C-alpha cells in the first residue's frame, strides 16, 4: 500500500471525526462546558450517518474529552483531555505506519 513512496493507512471515518473534534476543542474552537452540535447536525457536517457520529463521540467520551448527556446533548468536558487524545492518536498513526512499512519490507524480502 504505497503511493509516491509514502505508506498510506486507512483509518476508520469515526476515528478521523473524533480526532477532528478533539483538534477543534484543543485549538479553542469549542470551550470547556460548551455544547457541541447534536448528532444529526454533526452527521450532516461530516456527511456520515448518526451511528458514525455516535461512535466518534463514544471514543471522545471514553477519553473524557466530551460528556454525552442523554436528552441534553454533547458538552466539552476537558481541553487537556482533547490534547492528550490527539497525542495518543498521533502515536497510534505512527505505529500503524511503521507496522505497514515493516510488513511491506518483509513481503519484498520474501520475493
């Protein structure tokens, strides 16, 4: 899976949405305690199903970035947690790219 000499990895859409929301929170677009748009609105903004948004928000809630309050909405819980989530996600991407590159090199060696 290479293009132009760089390895490319596929990351599930809900993960990229979670990362985008975390980045917006970390950059101050959303403040702590602020309500984020509802699932339907976010689904429209990202052009995905509400289920995809639910999965993204679930990741962010597990990381304590947001708080999902049934009947009330989604609220920013912690800017610091958003920064931590982004740092962990970046490490994940680097490791995944290294794994794919290593697999590619092993396949080449075995030919």
